[in-house]
């Protein structure tokens, strides 16, 4: 069931979203060759603590009964798509790194992700980042009252494939609110005019995931990290949005 949020509830989600945005902005400023992925996680831990917020990822139970997620952020490098576990890996010039951040404040969730370049990256990596980010904003623009979930996914998919990249179909966007994952599911592909109708008060995370190769993925033995099966570069960009006054507002920005 889709839960519509009252205006005051959307504002609580915006407060959580600002914390997420602050974390991603700090990471952007401090990211450079030589930083470890666990250093990225430490930035998030520090800012969450400053605001009295918590991470919805930390100790999240595994959906297949494996180990709980051991960190406050997901940090995924190059061919890693999502759910990368921060650790001692050192980032190098030319890497791209996706950072998925969540914050829970007063019982409300904010969720966003960004894929950053580490120093100078290859032309194909730069194109991947530019196309995936642009696809996110095209999807947000398409999220209007009265339209359908399929309208959003269609816009994203068409833009990505027109640039020669692949949409990842195994992972989709989702409702956000009191819980990290709520209804509806919001795929990054679809058919115009199909799916749930968008209504004022809907809040969800829109998160295109794109690869320069094929769309097939596999999970590593750590039980969490998802990589591209062909080891191709991949990117993820995500904002939490709310449908208000007929159009989408981004809640995860400063």
C-alpha cells in the first residue's frame, strides 16, 4: 500500500534529506586519490552523530539470512554497482565511486546516492556519470501528479539507451518514509501510461543505475556487494522526492 504523506511529514523527511545532502557534499569536498572507502563511511558517521540521526543501513538484516550490513553507508567502486561494504580499499586516480547514504531523524528517512570521480577519469567514465545524472533529473521532471510510474521509467530508459548504455533492471527505486523501503516500486524502465498513478503526497527514491556494458549482475561472497557480471563500469544517482502541488520536489538537497 502506498502511504501518502501530509505536508508536515514531508517537511520531516526534508530535514532527514538535508543531512544526507550534507554528508554527500562533505564527501565530494574530501574525495581524492589515497582516501580509503572506510574514510568515506567515517564522514557519514560523524555528520549523522552531529545531527542526532542514525543510518538505516547499519546492521540492516540480509534478505537471504546472511550477515547484517556492517557500515553506515554503501561505497561501491568502478564495476561495483551497489551495496559495497566500506573497508581498507584505497581509491586511486581515475576510479569512480558510488556512495549511497541514508539518514533517519525523528523516525523519518532520507535516502540519496551519488557517483563521484576520483581525480581525472576516462572519457567513458565521465560520459557514464553525466548520462546517469541527467537521467535522474529527467525522471524527476517526469514525476508529475496524474502521470504513471511507467512514464518515469520510460523517460530514464530511453535516455540511457540512446547513449549506448544499459539500465540495470534487477534494482529499482522505491517508496521512502517511515521505512527505508516502502511502496511503490519505481523501476528505471517501463511503458508510458502503465503503473501506479502519481498523487500529491507520494514520496519515493528515484535511483537510475547504469552500466557501460551489459545489465547482468552478481553478488560477491561478502553477501552484499553487487558487481557487474562483465566487470564494466557502473553508476548510481539517487534523490528522495515528494509529489507536491502537482510536481516533484527534491528532499535530499541542501
